[in-house]
C-alpha cells in the first residue's frame, strides 16, 4: 500500500493509458473508428486525474500546514522559555541600573523579533528562507 501511495501519480498515469487504449479496443465492434472513443476517454481520464491530483495535493497541503503549526507552537514554547531565562539573567542585581535598562530593552526587542518570526512561520516563509540561503533541500 505504501508503494502505491508513494508513487500514486505514476500508477494513475499508467492506469489512465491502459484505459485510454483499452476502451477503443473494447468498442471496436460498435465503433470501427477508434479515435473518437479514444479522445472522449482521454478527456474523461484527464479530468479524473486532475481531480485526484488536486485532492491529493490539497490533503498534503493540509498536513504540511498542520505540521508547521505544531512546529511553531513547539518553537514558541521552547524559545519563550529560553528567553525568559535570559531576561531573568539580565535583571540580576549588582549592575549599573542604566546599563541594565539598556540590556533589558535590547533583549526585549530581540525577544519580540524572535516571537514575530516564529509566529509568521509558514511554507512560503520556509521556501523564501531556502531560496535566500540557496538551499536546494533540507534533510528529513
């Protein structure tokens, strides 16, 4: 079953060719000219393929978006925890208040930038990142 799903486009295309060639052969007794029945069959197979491919791609997109949302939540949780620790370290007593204030402001700005980047994570932003850094494929 896994082989079928991994190569569904190839299997459906092969099945489509068999059907397009088989229908005129089956109808040879009724319709001696095979081209009209082959053309009609090819159009119907093409429409069916288009719908199936659209449904499969739509489902894949939903799964990817769900995975990205899960990754986003995980990253937000982990990054926010780490940044909270950083913020606590910055506010330790014994520093010059003015220096501490500048460090806190700078850190808060960085925290907000990180949070914005994580919240805007999407398939499109990942593609843009890959193209910006010229990465052809990320490892699985």
